[in-house]
């Protein structure tokens, strides 16, 4: 789609310069790009031209040019007019489109190569051989960044990100699913995780501002060999999931900063259920009302300080104490105790993880 738009833009630009109409047709007679209304009338003459040995010919006031990719015929270019000047312009346009085709194919080959490495679809020897053929440095420092937007296959968001990495020929932007895009970022020797985090924050800000995309971004660890790219990708995937489950208010998730969320995410489901039943034996976390949960969250944020929490919630101190005691009666945990507060916080994180798994299964 993006390549066809580029072809359309190219011939429209030529029309503005040469002041004549053009049409670019595929070898099956379909229109790839055109400035001519009703260009499908040329389908039969184009198909006949394809069968002929000639590379250029003039038919009823139109010049026909064959455009090749190596030895393979890819397009036929039609240009209105049969003067020598227009012939020269037609040859130049055909040459330009041939170069565009070659450049696009080169980028496509590289993106496919990177995609196969991310998905662990290549043997180690094939990675090194193909990288050499495509002139991709094997030992550069790189990191995988996953960019997720609310819209599936968001081409506008992809073009925005492509603009952000314009001029960085050693970065690769691709996609392996409908839900997100993947940026393989080359990391300079002087760059660290702080710089990487700053870049991800910029991506989120730009996408949310320009595309209204409500983006979330995650990244794995920095790797020093192309063969480890799939590991960084899996780390970024985990960071994205963990961020959505436990740190919803944060739009950038780093694999090396997941904290206790990483541990809970890797717990077996039966163990999680056993832990929840142990903490909430006679009640359910769903029975805790939003008012109580907000009070607990603020209480934890204020390092278990009852007075300061009550002040910030604009409630009486005894009201907060009553809410905490209600939780204590339901769970047996005194949230004013540091140890019990930690157990309760972990239990609520496990509850969020279990709900995430249930929603995933339902979906």
C-alpha cells in the first residue's frame, strides 16, 4: 500500500513538471498508479505490448515503456504524447521507478529477515550468511521496542514512527501481528537505558498527540549480537504484558524495571489460585468497594501514615481506621502492619494477574 502511494505521488509529480498524463500498469493489466481517467481502456494494448519483444513503442499517441526488475518485467509505463522530449522524460521516469522498486525490495528483504530472526525462524548459520548478503552488521548493539496502539494495523502510526527514525538506516521497523509494530533500534556505545527510555517516552507522546493512538511501548534488554534479537523481543513482549497488568498508569514498560510484577507474571496458575484462597478464605477481592480500595492505595502511597492519608482523602482519621479494620476482619490482615501490608499488596497484584488471564481466555 505504501509503495503504491509512492508510485502515485511520483507520476503526479512528473505530470506537474511535464504537463502530460501517465499511467503505470502491472503485468496483469491492472492499474498500479495513474493520472488518466478511464485508464483501464489501455489494458488490452498493454497486454499485447507485454507479449511483444519491443521494450518501447508508440501506439495512438501514447508511448509505452517496459520497466524491469533485473530480468523480470514488473510494470508498463504509458505516457501521453510522442515527441522526443516526452520520450526522454518517459525514459527518466522508467529509470526512477526501477530504482524505487529496487530500493523498496531491498528494504522489504531486510524487514523480512529481521522478522524471521524475531520469530526464531532461522538457523544461526543462516542468520550470519543472510546478514552478510544484506550488509547488516551482526555485532551491533540493538534493542527491540514494541509499540502497541488501540487500532489494529495502524498505518498512520507506523508512518509517524518511520518519520521519527528517518535517517537511521540501521534501524528496522516491522510488524509480526495486527496489534503492534516492532522497532529494532541500534544503540550507540554511549547510549544507555535512560536514553532508550527517553526515546520510548517520545514515541508515546508523539503518537498520542499526532495520531490519538493511546500508545503503549515496551522494550527488552540491549543485546550485542543479531542472533539474540529474539530474546530481546520476548523480553519486550513480557514487559508489555506486565505493564498492562500491574502498571496501567505507566505507558512505557522496561524489561529491566518490572519489579515484583515480573515474578508474579511467571507464577503457575494453580499456585496463584492457592495463594488467593489463602489470603481471601471467606471473602472475595471483588467484595472490597472502590472507596475502600482507593483508601488503601493512598494509605500505601503515604507509607502507612494514617493521619496524612486521611488528610489527603479529606476524611476523618477514624473513618480511615474503620475502612482498614473492615479489611482486617475480611482477610485477617492488619494493613497498618508493614508485613501484612506487603502481603495484601502482593495478593491484589495476583488478583489482577488472574483477571488478566481470565479475560485473555474469554477473548
